[in-house]
């Protein structure tokens, strides 16, 4: 079989791989200061960002040996990090989902990883940091193979019946994913009721995301003060995750706040909501406050994020 690439190119790629794995410390027994190996961390990442995955899917995507993946899954199960249930189509295969404890473990691991990378970037000048991240983006763009075109996402304004849909989907999703109790449904219902009752079209809005005409997500822009807008109730259905729906909703909310004359945006979220936090960070929000609290039947860490417009 012919091999493309010169000897020098092959050597350069292999040298970079050795350098970068040493730089990130992934040759250590555990990733950073966590109790997880790199492979375990990757499995946690996939489960945190994509719901109800089959173990076989994870193994195929990460290139993990079936026996090795089975040991990881067994370890996670024993530690209470995941739930697993047989697939209806093939009861030899299991559908995996993170428990609330599993999401908390990933949130802690994710924060530690972010801090390590931030510390590495802090040693560079602004120009060097930009060069580094641009080079990384180039590597990813060159090597990544697009398998399919993303579904078309349409964002529309709210209409009659949407508030009931938002309340139902929010309550069911957080109960299933994080074991939050019915008090969260009461909070969402109150937010939606106040939004409709006091709706000011010049200053507030709700967007519903649709894929093929079916609602799959929502977000609210509400007035906090004359200068500050508040982002609330970001939600994306499981079937639409990975399509860029959440990012599109947040970007639309930011643009909507600018168009309505606000100078700043704020939002309140929880540390365990890893996917949402990633979107907020990528769209320019900064974490400004953390506070432990007990709400919705769970011990949580509330976070306030803000950004200028």
C-alpha cells in the first residue's frame, strides 16, 4: 500500500504528537490531578455532550478496544457515574447516560482542564496565543472529515402554546438528566407566566428553534434593568444536540439584546450544566460569581456569567 507524505513530513507529525502529549501530561497515569485516565476522560466527555449513547458507538468513535471500554463502563457503573440499560433492538448492547454524580465529576474535570490550559496560555503573549490557537484550528480543519451536512435550524418568535411546551420540556429534561424535583417546574412556569403577563416586545423576546418544523429548543431575552438584559431558559432537546442549536439560540439572544439597546448581558446557570457553560464561554460570556446553594432537591453551585455588548 503506498504511503503519502515524505519521510520528513511523517517525522514532523510524529515529533509534534510526542511533544504535545508530553505538554498536556497525557502520558501520566491520570489526567491532570483527576482520578481519570485520558481514555476515561474522553468517555466522560462524550457522555456529557451526547445523551443516551450506546457503548458500541463510543468505542467506535474513540477507537477503544471493546474489552477496555467494557472495563471503563463497569468502573463508572460501580462508582455511580452512569446508568445503563439494554438497547431494545439488541439487548447485548447498553445505552449509557451520566447520572447527576457523573455530571458533577465531569464538571470538576472539565474545570480543571480549562484552568490548566488557561495557565499554559497565560505564559504566552497575546500575539503568540493567537498564533497558537489559529494553528490548532488549521490542524483540525485540515484533518477533520465532514460525514454529513447539518440539519437546517430555523429560529422563530414564540406563539400561542409555546410556553406550555417550554415548561413541559424543561421540567422533564432536568428531572431525567439531573434528578431535579418538581420545584424546578414551578420556577419555569413562573418565569414563563411573568414573561407573557409583562411582555414588552421592545425589550424582550423568546425564540423557538425548529428542525424540520418541529420545536427542539428555546431561549428567552428578558429585561433585568434598562441597561442589562438577562438570558434565561436555554434548552435544547436531546434529538437536536450536536446540531449547533444551542449556539445559534445564544447568538440570536445576544444579537437581540444589542438591537434592543442593552449594553450588557447576564445569566444564571449551574456548574453541572457543562454543555451550556461551554456555549456561554464560546460566545463571550465570563464567569463572575459562584455560590453554593440547595435548590430543586439538589446541592448545586450557581454561577453568574456576564458579557458586554
